[in-house]
């Protein structure tokens, strides 16, 4: 006998209808894919988690993804971001990331007349920085950040905790500056905020802002640097210079880094910010796997190629919550055969670079370890 519609249970009918509906939606999405652009949005929280050059890593920094029509206006794009973040649209501003000629990766200003397809660059993965007003109640709208100085909608008053700073009554020309603070004692670089600053502002007038953002006492002596790109950090010596004269080709998205000038650096760490950035060029991700656990997925640590055996052991012990003297390490067998090879003695005098000598440049770097009951030999 033929099967009729009445012979099929109701829940199966509903399930088949839903599957057909989903298939229609997927087909429509495929057909209209060229009409939309996908963006990866980064907030200040994402910048806080990143400790390297520039502001974010497109491979590691947390972001949220959204899709908008290529023909959509800037305001429509802001509305899509605001809806996803549950934040007022008037309290959000978008700064698309741009790969500069010097290979740095910085946010840049976008004109409100541009469409999403024009300012969300596919070459950068549609990366965009989301500037947000402070989360107070009620959330305030973002003030205007004036680029050309042709008009000024309001008077700027200096406030160290504000993100807007003006030092003259004439119409200001703003530039978006990001600030990083390097803690010499703990060898730790951290993002500490942004500001829309007049181009004519003197560096000395930014000291109060930097003290406030880093939580330092007023009057703390500082060393200030321009982070031009990952291997080029310029000391800014003359604090009486205007920002536009002190920074090479000043533009939105530039980074100013600073550190205290009254702290003695630790013996086993970078001597300061310049050496910290030099060390970044020698850092590598290493996968540590337990020798006695079959198919152990292990864990990744980013280490300096200049690290000694004791420094490597201390970093792994901190990750595992154990005593570094109760860890034993093994080289990989070879670049062609994976598995634990010869054991490394705790008196090993080489560096991490020597341990990883036979790995190919793009090959995942791996070191095996095991817990021992006594001290490792």
C-alpha cells in the first residue's frame, strides 16, 4: 500500500519541513554571499589580553564576528555591532584596521559616508576596532573626534581620566592615540587606554594623563617611546615638542609606550622597554607534552629563544604548578621523527634556540617532559 501524508507522524512532518526551510536558507545564503562582508571586531578587552607589538593578533586575540551588507552604510554597520554588544549605537565608533607600509597593523579613521564594503578590508580579514564609551549608567554618547579642525561642537576640558584632551581654545584637530605601560619590575607590558589628543599638544602636557592611566603617583619620572612598528621603538627625549613634531608621521592609531625612569630592572629580565621589544623578535611558541601520557595534547608556552634551561623549567613549572627541580625534559627525536629523544641534564648550558636547533622554521616546536619524584639530574 502507498504511504500517505496521514501515515506520517506529525513530529516527523514538522522535522522534514524544518529541514527543507534550513536548506532554502543555506541556498539563499550561498547565492547572496557576495553581497555581504564578514568583520572581526576587537574591543579594548581584546587589546588588554595582547602583550606584543601593535594592538592585537588576528590569530590569537579574542574577537566577535558579524556580517553586514557590503552596501550598508557606516551607521548601519555601527547598529549591527551595537545590537550584538547590547550597547547604545551612539556610544560606539568603528576604526577599521589598516596594514601600513611599515608592516604595522593599526586602526584608522573612516568617513561616515563610506559603505561597509569599502572600509572593511578583506586583506585584513575585516578587522575593526570598536571604540566604546565608558560603561556608566546611563551610557554616554561618544563626543566628536574632529579630524580637520573645520568645526568644533563643544569645549574640551582637560581631565586625566577622560579620553578627550584639548589644550587650546581654537578648533582642535584630534588624533587617536593608544597607550601602553611597561612594568620594569615584573617585565610586563600592558595596554592602559586610549585618548583623542590634539596634534599640537606637548608631550609634557600628556604626563598627567599617563600617570593616571598607569596608576602612578603624580611626578613619577617617565621614559616615553613611540612604537612605530615591531622592531622600531623611538625614544621621545624632548617633552617640550608638540605631538605632531615628536611622532614620525603622526596619524590615528599611533602608539605611545612609557615606563618609569626611577626603577632598577631585575637581573633576570629585560633592562627596559627597548630590550623587551628586542626580545619579542626572539620569541617562539613551544608545545610541551607529557612523555608518559599517550597522545598528550600538551600545552603551548611562548618563550624566548635566549632562555636557559633553568628559565624554561621555571616557566613550565609555573604552568603546571609544580617544582621546577621535579621536571625532566627531553628533546624531540629529530625533525623527521616525532617522539621523546635524549634527556636534557639540568646542568645543560645551551639555550632554547640550541634545543630547537633541528626544527624547520614552520615546523611546530615540541619538547617532552616528565615528572620525577626526586630532583632531575
